[in-house]
C-alpha cells in the first residue's frame, strides 16, 4: 500500500526541481527552503528515492562544504561531476566548488522552526 508523500517531501521535490542550470544547492539549503532547516538527511533520502521518478536534477545538490557527497572517483561521483561541468560549473583542484560563485541564491522566505522535525 502506497502512502501519500508528506508535505515536506512534496516541498523538497518542488524545490530541487527549481535549482537553475549551472547552479548548485546544499542539502541543508534545500531542507531550509522546504520548511525544515534540520532536515538535511531527509532531503538526501528523498533525493535518493525520488530523483528518477520525478526527473530531478539530483546532481545539483551538494554537501554544505561544496563537495560531491559520493566517494571520490566512484561511478556516481564521476557522473555528477560530468553533469555539473556540462552546465558550466567549474571545480577547484581539490574537487570543491566555489559556492560563492555557483550556489543558488534562493533565500528562505520566512523564519524556520527551531525544532527539527524531518518527516512530519
């Protein structure tokens, strides 16, 4: 039996779909924009389970340090890097991305809740 997606899941999917070409966002940023600033792990889970179904630009979501989250030189790491490079994102020699230059500038519209509530 399938359950309906939570409001947070729906917001995460919509937010990731809006990340512009050539820009990146962090898991934490997506969580905050989706109403749960402490929901980074939930964002990762949703991204993992819903990217193909919703045709999300999963490769535009990075760690808060501006790094690809997959293990270095793994198949997914190489694929994510290639997709970002095709969109014009440039990497530093150490594999990091200049977040000041490439991070999506979308801001949280209203103050976020202080208590973490990942899936409610």
